[in-house]
């Protein structure tokens, strides 16, 4: 019983996460390779290994002939009959090969075959492990700057955060823990190559999935995300349960959930709006926090004309057009925003602001009520004074 071999295989299985069957297969291939190096060929060599004990046997299947021309492939009839008298010409005789007979070079080559197989399997195991994390968020430890790129250790492999995938203004320190989005995992001869990002919109989505149980369970869906990394993100959400407020679930008690994501993104602002199948309502929500008077959306052309109060125009457009730009990305519509005055001058709009109208009406009604009450009070007082004078004269 080859106990040392089996113990070694068990240790490799635990440490490298390589199955014992794969290692036994590597040993089998190494023995065949040793035979090939020792004899020059190994087409007729068979190896059998006992997976329980680790004992192995190497045999060469030779054809029985009268005159041996190839001693590796053939065996004389007289030699075959010594092993078993029942052998006849043309029969196949298994002849055991002692591995101790292999030369130093053949043994070294066999060892290299095993080591090569172990390295290949180790790379394959690592690739499979990190390929499962592709398009997901992982936590890594900052190692060092490689030029303008950042090397981040993910446990068993180092990932590369390129300059293009870094948020402008973000600086990293060695040993700093950071969450990154796994863009791609490539299988190379040197092991898996992992590319990560801090700017991808999916990073925000995955962070909300980890923070908001309703999103992870599918009760609340993140329908669309538009992001300008490091500055602002707009996210449209929808609830599949009428009893669950999608926006409220993402914001959390006192903003705890959204603040956790904001902190991870180093203060990046996040606008959470309600998704709507109606393009006009969706665009109105997307332009939040700006108030909108009207939206005229063309679903076929994917265009929309939006009119906002004059004092809300700059807010709707946003700093350097950011609010309008993110709203357009979020909805997929090309949005043209005009103020009420601009729309009227262009002849596109003839409309009285209902809110202002209602405010004016309310104001007039209140004023009228006050004037009426005041008049009634004055009228009563005058009547009393008049009555008193009339009584004195009488």
C-alpha cells in the first residue's frame, strides 16, 4: 500500500483544491511519458492505478510473433509460452514494466509532467473560482500603484484597476480595503487575469443588492441606472409588491441604506426615482428634483419636449447639463427642456401654471374672506353707533 503517495495527494487536494482523481490522472500520464522517453514509444503502454491504495501497475501489451522485429511492440512465441502455455501467434500478452528500470532523465520528465499538470489544474481552479464572480462586486485590498493603474489583491489573485476604470479624484493607500466590480476574467498561461472597475453603473446596482434585502429578493427591481462616477447617479426603481415602497426601501430608515452606498462611493450623490411605464411620467420623475409643467414624449422617435417653470430651468438642466444628461441616459429619450417663457415665445406652449393659478385663487379667496369679515365687523359697529346716536337724539 503506497500510503505516502495517498497522503501527499490528500494534502494537495486540500491546499490546491485539486481533486484526487485529477492528480492520479496526472501520475498516469507521467508514467506513460516516462515509458515513451525510456523506450522511444508508448503506444501499447497501459497504466492502472488503485485509487484507494495508490498502488499502480504499468504494462506493455505485446503481440506474439515468430520473429521479433520490434521488441517494444512484439514478443516471441517461446517467451509468451513461458508466461502462459495457452498463448498462440497473434495473441496480446501484457508484459509488466518496472518503473525502477526508468533512467534518470525519464524519471525527471515524469516528475515535470506531474508538476505541470498540478500547475494547470491550479490555474483552472482559480479561473473557475473568479469567473463565477464576473459581473459581481468583490472586496479587495490595495497593494500598490503600477504606473497609473492600481493592483488590488482579491485573495488568491491580484486584480488590475486601470486608470480608465478609476473614479476621478479617488486616491488609494496600501492595505486599504475597497469594493470593486469585476469586469472580466481571462484565462492566461500565468493564471487568471482579473479586470475590475470603480466607475461601472453595475457597481451601484450590486451595492444596493447587498444593502437592500428587497432588491436582493426581487421584490424591488432596479430598472435603470445612469451614472457619472464620482459625481451623481440616477436610479429608477419599481416595486412588484403594492405594499412595498420601492424608493423608501432603497433609502432606508433615516437614509441608512442609501447612505451606506454613498459612503462606499466616497460621497457620490444618488437620486432614486420611481420607474413608470408611461414615458412622460418617467421623464418627469427622472428630472427630479426639478418641477415639470408638461412633458410631450414620442415613444417611436424616443424624443421628448419638457417645459418647466422659468425659475426651475437651471435646476432641470443641472450643473453643466448633468441633470438633463443623466435623465436622458436613464430614460433612453432625447430630452429638450424649455422654460415656460421660452416655450410661449416659440409658440409651443399656451398654458397657465395651475399651481400658480391655484395659489392666486387661494390668495384671492382668503383676502376676500378677510375683507368680508372686516366689512361685516365695521358694518355692525357703524350700525351700533348710528343706533346709539339716534336713541340719544330721541
